C-alpha cells in the first residue's frame, strides 16, 4: 500500500471538508485505489484556533514553509485563496517537485500560464477542478471527456450565490436585498458578497473556461462584466410572462477569429436546460463540434462539494502521477494566440428593455422613434398596466441590436420628459 | 511529432464517422496535442463495397488479422459490435500489447471483467466511452470526474430510440407504432429495433454503469428489464395531468448490501431534470456522496456523437499512455463482491395504474378493496370520463407498494367482470 503524503495549506471551510472526507473515507480509498492518503502537515495562520480532534498524527503549524520544505510531501493542496502569498506558494510547490492542487480561481485566472509553464518544466501537475464549479467535474469534462472536440461556445451558471438570489427572487417574489440577506444567513454568500454580486467571481472562472476551451488566457478586465444588483423582481416577473428566465450567465463564444466573452444577467428561454438550474446549483452548457450540445449540472456551493472536487483531483493526480503533464497544461498555450476579444460595443444581442413612462398617448411613438433612429427593431411591446397620467412600465423585446446603439438610444430616451427612471436593459441569449 | 498508428476493425456508420473526424481534424490534433493520428489499416468484411475517397495511405482489407498481426499498430478501435468475433479480437489486441478502444456495450457488459484482467496483465488500457452514452462523457465523469465519491444511485436515460419515441408520442400524440416508424425513417432506430424497444440495449449499458459505480459485474439476466412497447399515448397524457413524464429509465441504487437494479418505463416528476430530456438525447443523473446530485445530458445517438466518444478515447489513451492502468480497470474488481441484487418482487415503488372498467356504481369499491387486501394504499384516483354502462379509464396513483403484491392484486382485478382489459401499471421513481 503506497502512502501519499499530503500537505494542506489553508484550513478554512473547504480545507476542513477535505480533511473530513479523507479521514472518513480512508479505508474506502485504500480498498478502491490501493493508496493511503495521509495528511502529513496542515499549515494555517490561525491553526491554534482551529485545532480539531482526530488529527493526532498530523503536524499542525502556522508556517506554510513547513509544508514547502518537507521533501516527503508529494502533493500540496493550496486553499488559502487570493494572490498573495498563494502565487509564491504555488510556484515554490512546483519548483520543489511536488504536485499542486488548488481551488483558487483568482490564482489560475491570473497566473495560470506561468504556473502551467512551471509545471511542465518541473514535470509536475496543477489540478484545479474546484476552481470553477466546486465539485462538478466541469474542468475534467472539457479537457478529457470532450478531448478532441472544438468548442464553439460555453455558457455557464458558475456563481451559486447569484443563482440562489435570482431563483428566490423569482420563486417567492423577494427583493434583491431580501434574497441576498437570506443567502448570507444560509451561508451561501460571503459576509462581503461584492465579488459574487458584481460578477467578478464568475468573470475569474470564465477566464479559466476560455483558456480551457479556446487555448487563450484573457484578462478579467478585457471583457464586459455586469452583476445582478440592479435586477428587480418586477423584471423577473415580466420576463417570465414572455417565457424567459433571468440567470447570471458567463458566456464565451468563438465568432470567426474573435471571442465573444462576457458576464451579465441574461434572459434564457424557460424551456432551455440552463433556465431550470435553481438554487445554488452550477451548470455548464457546451456547444461542441462534433459532439453537439452537452449540459452538466450539480451543486455549486457548500463545503463538501468544493472539498469533493479537491479530493477528486487528489485521486486523479495520484492515479496518473507517471503522466507528468496533464492534458490542459500540455496544450500549447499559444493555441488561441490569434484570437481577439470582440469589443462589447460591437456585440449584437436581443434586449429586454423596461421603460417607466407617463401613461399618455404618443409616448410609445416617441420611444420607438428613438429606437428606430438607432436601427433597433422591436419584436414585442407590452404596457403592463393602465394608469392615465401616472407612471407605468412598458416592456419591449428587441430583435438583435448592437450594444453601443442600444446604449446610445437608451441614453437619449432617458432624457425624455415622459420617461421617469433609467430604462432597465437585460440581454437575451440565443442558445 | 509522434505518429500514432491506428487499426480500425469495423467500418460501419460509427467507423466512417471516426475516419471523417480524424481526417478533417488532423491538423487540429497535431497543433493541440503534438500527435499525428494516422489510420494505418481498416479491416471490414465488406470493405470492397465501402471504399471511400481520401484513404490512399490506409491499407484496406477484409481480414482483421492484418490489424492484429501488425506490430506497428499501437491502438485498435473495435467497432464491429456483438460478441463474436469481437471478444477474440479484443483479447488478441490486449495480448499483443495494443490498447483497445471499443463502443461495444455487449462486449463490455458480458466480458468486461475478463478484458480488464487481461489489460492489467498486459499493462494496456481498455477505453469504451461510446458504449454507454455515445459521445457524452458519462464513463469518464464517473470514473475520474467524480473519483473519490461513493455512488448512492445512478438513473439513466441511455437509449436514444426509446426516448425519441416517448418524446414524440407525448409531444404530438403519436401512437407507439407511428413514433417507432418515424424513428426508423430518421435513422434513430435500427431496422430491427427489438433490442432498443424491449430495454435490452439499456440493460447492457446499465451493467456497465453498475460496475463503474458499485464495482460489481452483474448479469443482464439477473435484473428486471421491461421495454416501452406497451406504453400508450393515453397513459402519457394521463400521467401528464398528474405532472409526471414517462421515460425509459435505467436504475441502479445501493440499498444497504443490496443493489436495486432495473430498467423500465418510469414516471418522473415533470420538474426533474430527467423529465426534460427530449428526443434522442441521453442523460445520467447521479446521486453521489459527498458531492451530491450531478446531471449530465447530451446527444445520445447519431454517427458523429458516437464517433466523437471514440475519438475522445483515442486522445486520452495517447495522452496518458504511460499510465498503463486506467482508473476503472485498476479498481479491484471484487470491490462490490458482497453485494446482491434485490429481487424485483421485493422492490417497493409507487405505481400509476390504469384500469379500463365498466362505468357503474360500486366498481371503484371492488377494485380498491382488492388493492387494500394486498396492503396497497392509494394516493389518488381519477375517473377520466363519464360513460354510463360503457368502458371508461380509471387512473390511480398508489403509495409505495411491493412489486409482488401489486402484481398479485392486478392479476386478481384483471379477472373481475367489470374490468375490460389488462390493467396498465407504470412504476414511479422518487428522485
């Protein structure tokens, strides 16, 4: 029975989940894989406060160098998150001939290229299944399950917090603030949920998906990202009447030599698989060639799901440790070098637009006139109620229209006297 | 650039798809994986009738021994199907030190154990992604993506023909025969569709899933299999009114030390992901620990999807050829040895039952009386129309009831004078 010595850096929620799994399943893994997964050292700044029973044979230390400098440790699991000192730790792990497992999306999104080069040079592997969809095997599906396929597009619901909020707003007519508060109470949202809500968490994950599907590292600031805090449950309801569901979607499509990459609240036809993804679930919809469409869904948040992804990495790295270079790191990193990101201004989508206008004759003619001047054609218009002389919502669905034209038209409309608040615009995606 | 010499045995629909992909994507694979996939030899009994342009450098022969005896061939793709001579070919491939890729579900279901032992002994791999869900990476998801998880249950829609028929019966009120005929015209069903329709194709695939999730090879005759040819569109409609959808489901659940394994038409709540799987799509729903529920869906039939699975195997076997033993073959085959299959008689499920009865007072009392004697309690009863003195359908949903009690009760009811045709019973699955 081969003993696998593991060093764990960062003993927070996920780290404790990993230990829980490895402890409770030790015999299962011995039987199934003929390996003894042994956590030799745990390093955590606050380790003295986190002492938990049953770690008698594990060395506990506040200093991560005890892991880095231990030649008997074969695999390091980095779970501290953020860039500093995670990046130095990661590089040091690979340079000292250990394999690296991390759930750190920021690290992979920002330094993936550097880490993969280092891993290739050292003949070691970087595994990061939990960095995108917690335990859902999204990364392994793309890199191995669909090996040999081209990816025309990837569409992901990859932030469980946002999906929980949107689902509950829709299901129980909650306001954004009510749903967010509930998500925090249930432990689905961080106490500072800014990076979830503003789309940046999904944007980091999308950078990883773009690399895996298109072979190019893009910067998180190189594409358009919009969060969900301006979504009201009225819009969810109006969209529902049009048979549409709102989800925060991370999108990366290949359009010729351009990449259409963006994160924003998106209207999806209710009968599409992505529209049925509820609560903290994550899901990915892949448009591939020659295989066609693939959809994968599972829990996207929670201690044990993220920990499960880490453990699956652990099993995989051990079972194939003779193969120094994993499929994705073996990809020539320049594969997608010629690709450029399409400017958001030039992206063409359909739009749901809600105007709050004075209910009087001629208003619609003025608004549609401005839209027409900007070459925006309208698929449907609904005035939601009658309220002569007072403010009423008018909801429009446009045909495909260029982003900058819509923005310019809405700016102009926003200054009209009959328009009472900033128009709400939500993009729709053809799937 | 390493050249990978491939031998292809069986040049039917899927084989031609594989060649099509490898030819059209040769440069893509060279760029992406630094490998040149070269089809050195194609063996097919009817090769002279199947000559296709662009295979100038490939040796074409009716004799598969030309592949087996060629020491320069590294990987053999077996696509002839059936057991004979596929089994001899497979064993010979592994014994001569080549890797084996096959889409042959019958072969893996019946001889998987023998083949994996042989592969382990020879230090070679057996890959069979296309044997279960065509190109959908079901096998890789279970064995690698979810490595480290326990599988409480697997629920699969793994026969595209049946799913197409049930979908179209439901969507367009077709009869079974009409939908089957259409499936054949569209090339989704074989000219002899018996093995699809009677559930045996799904049963073979389920044997593979049971092995992958529970570590035990069961025989296809050791569990209950029921096809879809007795499903009427009336039952689909009545079930629809109860918010239920009918799908041919392959089920394998762990219940203590027993396996509950079966294939039959199954009622699923409409809002469950499996109920949204339409047309020729395949899908798997996995109940895992600690990850939770995972759902994966994609096209389950068609030349290019099955071919895509084969090509993905090819890429994976090449990229990890230093790892002699794939995860699943490395599993101790005895892992699940203590498990026994629960007798179908002892399985407890809820039932949808449709009775065709004479519409007169007292009939319901007689039927429910018999059910009561068999300890079957009723959740709902609907008489579908009124037609005094004539035959009308009565639809019942039971609570959980043991299979043998339901069968005995229905036999007794079937002999009642007021009952005009054999009751239709469809099991319901709690998901």
